[in-house]
């Protein structure tokens, strides 16, 4: 039977239907819908999960990135180093602050920020670095942190695709001066709509982000910090996330099992497979490479297998920027954006589903 979609959220939420309904009803009955007990309880639980003392719930993952950057002191005119192969969310956050993106190429092996390229970029004067843990793979934070420390630059982690990933005994979100998570419904930990959080070990950053998410207030109607915004995690989403958080590690384990099944089942000579190194990798997406991406996608579609491209246009080549970044050359990034294709990988998939996908890939005639 063909797969219905890249991600079956109906099946995902059905397994917790009773608990989710009870959580929503609890919020409705409380009469308090924004920044209440549910948010406070989720913030405490998620901070503990990440191994840091502070978590600040916000409206979505992009707001989380923006507020994390603002929390570490980034503002108008500052330069921020980041990758260009991660969908543009970091760029959106940087530009929202009036800061300037400085694009850095990625490693051809990991597809993540290249420490050597970062070292070169930081010599030009940069205020912060966004390290994106792409597709569920945790970046080499030891190497990247050493580079950033040598230049006196703070790191903001983009953990939108790496909930629960761990390296050297530490979880994603615990390495940088601050970190941003998205809880968009398709994430490894997803809400029933938009939601996000900033985590940090620094109490000063936590206080600043807490103020900035609500107009810069230190108390009601008194703006002590600016420029603030309205980006608050609502009670219903926090209640939903509280139900789901205890299941995250098991869901991640299932994603990894499916990804590893792909790596042993898919043998097509024209399809390059990722390396799945749990617990570094939590398989948010299973992304392959091929020189004829459109051909493979069309073949899979004809055989009832959905696929998607994450992400086809690098940030520095987005048409909305015109020729602003015409002189930026990122050869590895540009090749990856032309060759990557995501296959279905979500916890509710069966082994038979994964085998159907793998068989379809191997039957592709190039």
C-alpha cells in the first residue's frame, strides 16, 4: 500500500489522543491561556531534558532563533555567521534583528558547518555564530566551540531538527550561549501548531529573552528592555508538549531504527546514504544524495512513495535577495542543495513501510 505522506501526524497524535484531549480540557477549564502554569511546567521540564537551567517558551522556532540572538547581544549592524543550506530560518532571524548574515560553507562529509571555513569567516569580525544541527545530526560542537572561543564569538545553536540528540554526554541545546528549538508539528517533538523555546545556562540571557518575548516588560506595562516583541508560547501548546516530551526518546529511537534499516536496505549505486550515528543523530529526516534528484523523485512518486527536498535553494541564492550575495561562493552548499532528497522517516512507519521505500529506490533505472 502506498504511503499517504512524508509524515503521518494523524497516526502520531492518535496514540496519545486521550492524554492530549485531557490536557487541552485542563487548559480550557483553567481560564488561563497564555503564560500560565502549563508554560512554566513545560519550561522546567524541557530545560531539565536539555540539561540547562533555563527555558523560555516563545511563539515559534524562528522567533526562538531571533530572540536567542538578541539574548546574546546581537542587534542592528552586527555580523552573524551561519550556513546557507538549512531552509533560510537562520537568515530570517538575523535579518529581523537588522543584523548581517555571513554565510559559511559546510563539510561535504557531515553537511554541517565546517570548522575550518568558520575559522576563516570569523577573522573578518563576527558577533555570533548560528550552529544548525541539520536533519537531526548534532554538529561537532567541540571543534566549533574551540574555533568560536579563539575568536571570542558566542554560539547560538539551532536545534529545530535535533530534539534529544546527544554528544559527549550532553544534549543539543546545552553547548552554546543560547539555543533555539522549534516545535512545529513535524518536528521530533511537535506541538499542534507553532511553538518554540529558547534554552540557556546563562541567567542574564534568560532574563533578557524572557523580557523580549513580551514587549521588553520586566513587569506589566513597564518596558525595561528593547526592542521587544509579542512571541509567547500559549498554554494549550505547552500542555500538549508536556504530554509528548516523555515519549521523545522512544520516538527518536524508532526514527533511528528506520534510518538504519534504510542504510542496510538501499543499495542503489547512484544514491548516496547518510551515516546515522546515534545518539548524535536522531533522524529527523533521512536525506539521500543523487545527481538526478528530480528523476528519483519522479520515479518514487510513480511508485506511491512521497519525497521532499530539504532544501533546494541556498540562502545566498534566494531570488528575493537579488544580487546582494552574488559574490558569495559556497561550492559544497550549492552542490548539496542540488542533490539532496528526503525519504519518509517517522516513528509510526512500519518496517514494511521502510522496505517498500527502499525497494522503490533500488528499482530506479538511471
